[in-house]
């Protein structure tokens, strides 16, 4: 990959990676740092990574960096994880996407990651598998379970409202 | 127990149900023979026993539960709905889903709910510091070629710089206008510094690095220096940023008679000389540190030439230098949107 291609990858993918990492980590500063680290790693290997594979490389690196970050934070107890259907009735929602956004935050990390890669980036199951190190069937299962959880969340919100 | 007219019903019901003890059955039958009215009643009851009819439930299959589990989903409808969202439905599954929705319209709402689980990225969230991630090209250039390229570029920049500065002087034809225009070399936003007091006893032409407290010092190595008097106020306006300072003076006069010393009397009138001949601008750091006023040398003219070229093409070209204590350029750094390089300056480098 040339320097021009590297810079083009910044223009094309930095926003997407930032959104993905931000949703995963829920912390702007950590997300920015992760994006920078991701591109730093790409730069050190830019001669070995072909431009065709750069998006996958970036998301793979960002995903693993996010998971590492979450593990570190989990040890500190700063980030709480959970899968219980936690619905706050005090929240004011303006649209479905806002509700979904809340629901996505409650998904287990792995389900959240595969769902975001699927919906935000339109990756195939196979590509998501390559990024996350899962096989295609596992990816499918996580996505199906995530959707079921989101649907139940929507139903619960509907019932509350 | 003997069967009689008072208790025969107990035995008769058990007999009809087939539960009567065989020993008592014979006794009961004898009793019925002895009591014809009760036998008649028994015959009526016997005829009223219902027999099983061959009636079956027509659609047992819909009541049955299937053992279903696909892609981690145990509910078939949920599986079909999610598969629909994921565009994974086979033709058979699509038909099954359609049939289910046709049979029960309320299931359509279920499908719509699953449709809503597709999250959409918020495009307003962007990574703002993309420029910090970008890299500039590194082009390997042979040293001999590099010297030629840099030499040619420097010559062009030098010519343009000299031409532009000369044009300013010739066009405006007065030192006051030079003040106005030449300091636009820096072309930066100015700041104002008010010098409230100048605490100095003497200042000589030969001194180097002589200090003016809270102000600036000077280096005089020109035969002809320009003395500037700040009469009404000692306000100095300087362009800032990084290195360059703009000095706006209220009045400029040229003088061939540089005073050997400056008495405190002069200072008390808020009047003191500033060399301008070679000293068009000064480094902010230098002034703050009480150091030297920078001279406009070849590098500064080249620097100005580079900037002029950048302005002409609408590009942000920057040429900076690291200097040693004596003001000798040790390293130059050029930066533009497309290319940046740092190069040492010296005969053997």
C-alpha cells in the first residue's frame, strides 16, 4: 500500500472505525486513541497490507484493540457489561434508532460487535468471522440472538410507553 | 353384605362399571330375578351407557410443538423473521412465513419489529483529527540530486523573495511604508505589546545582546542604522505566531549617526533607537528572552520567497530552520500538503 493509499484509507474508513469503536467502548477519548493506535499499526505494516485488504485490517485491529481495552477497563470495573433487559422508563426517546442505540449498549460485547459490523459496515458473515476470529455459524448465531434481544427490547419499550 | 332393596344401587353401579366382585355378581343377578321392577330399571340403565364414537380432532399437527433450533433461535417464527431481515430466507421458508402471516395477521407486526432492529450508523459522528493520521511521502533522493533540487528551489525562492521585498520598497518609496508593508512578510495576526517602562542605562552600537528589560535587545552590525524614536508611546505591535514578530513603530527616521550610548534622559522621554536596516523583524522568543533581533539574511528572503510562492498558488508552504547559537542555519524543514522534509545544512552533511 502506498502512502497515498494509506491516506485515502484515513479519509474513507477513519469515521467508520471511530463510530464502531465509540459504540463498543462508549468513551470518546478511548475511541480516538484506539483509532490512532489502529492507524499507527497500519502505518508500521503499510507495505505489507494491500489496499484491497486495508478496511478489513483496520476493523480487525480496531476490534481487537477495543476488546483489549474493554478487558482492561473491566478489570478496573469502569465498564459494566450485562445482558439483562434493563429498561429505564425515565428515558425520553425521539425515534426507534435512539431506542435501539440504548438496547445495543446492553448487548454482550461480542454480539454488539458483530451486529455493528453487520449493520454499520454491511459486512458478510464470513468477513465478520475474519475480523472477530469466529466462524460463520457463530457469527450468525450472535447476530440472530442480538436481533431477538433488540426486538424484545423494542416490545418492552412499546409496552411501557 | 347382603344385597337388598336399600343398598342394591351400590352393587348395581359397580356391576355396570365391571368392578363388582364376581362372587357378588351372582348374588346381584339372583336379587334382580327376585325383584322384577328393579331388573326393569337395570335394563334401562344398561341401554343408556354411551359407546365411544370414532370422532377425531382434524388438525392435531397445529397443536404439536416442534423441537426447533436454528442459529441459536428456538422460536421458528422469530427465526423466520430474523432470516427475513438478514435476507437469508429460502423460498420454502419465505412461503412458510407468508403463510403464517396470512393465517395470523398480528404476526406481521412481529416481522415489522424485527425489521426495526437494523441499526443505522449516526453519520454525524466523525473522526475529526484525520489530518493527524495522515502521512507525508518519503521519497528517496540521492544526495547529489537533492543538492541540485534544493539549490534550484532555493534560488527560485530567493529570487522571488528579493523581487517581492524590492517591489515593496520601490513601490512605496519610503521607509514608513516599508514599515507597513515589509512587516507583512510575516503576514500573521499581530498582537500588541505595550512597553510601560524601559529600564536601561546605556546602550552602545558595539554591544551585542544588550538588554532592555521587558522589551528587547539589539544587535548592531550595520554601518548604517536606522534610529527610530517612539515619542508618544512605546507601543510595539508584533505579529506573533511561532517565531515572527511584527514591530509597528509610530515614527521612523533614518540616521547615520548611531549614538554610541543612550542616556537615561533619552529613555525617560520614551525614546530609543531600533535598528531597521537589516532588522525588519524579530523572533518573539528572542525578544522575550532578551536576545537578538533577527537579521534578514538569505534564509529569511528564501523563506519569504517560499511563502510568496505558496500564497500565489493558494498553498500553505512552510520553510523553517533550526539555527545554532550564532544564528547559522543548521537544519531546514519544509512542509506542504503533499511533501515534507527535513534536511541538515552544511558542507559535509
